[in-house]
C-alpha cells in the first residue's frame, strides 16, 4: 500500500497585464472585429461595448456633440470613437510599460 502525497500547485500571484488591442461593434452592440487575445472574456467585450454605446446614445439625446470618450482606470485606459451608431474601442495600459534602464557601461 503506497502513501498518498498531496501536491498542490503554487498559486500564480503575479499580476497579469491587461490585454492591449481594440474591437469594433455595430449599433446593436454586436462584435464586428477584434484584435484582443482570444483569452479576453467575450462578456467583458460585451459589457464595455454596451457602456460605450449607451454613453454615445445619451450624449446624442442630450444634443451634445462628441465623437470620442476616454476613461482611465488604474490598470487600463479605454478610448472609444463613435462610428455611425457603432464604435471602435481601444484598450491600452493606463501607464506605460516599464522596461529596465540601460546600464551605464553597456555597449550599443
């Protein structure tokens, strides 16, 4: 009779970067095209798209003229442009990705 050993996977506690890309929706909120990774939740795309369309429709009803909105959260910046009732939505990190600085003695 063998001993049962319990092995658990270590939890992935690393903070994952928010995906970068864009998507286009029609006036009914249906996805037309996307450059976002397939792992990005279709439900999240739908929610963001619906919120953007509601914002543009509300502005139109209030007779406000604007064709672009920008929303900045701690992790992501959302920029949306109105396209004849639909919209194109860009997702990008709210802060630039930090890279390691060059070392002073490095040869280029």
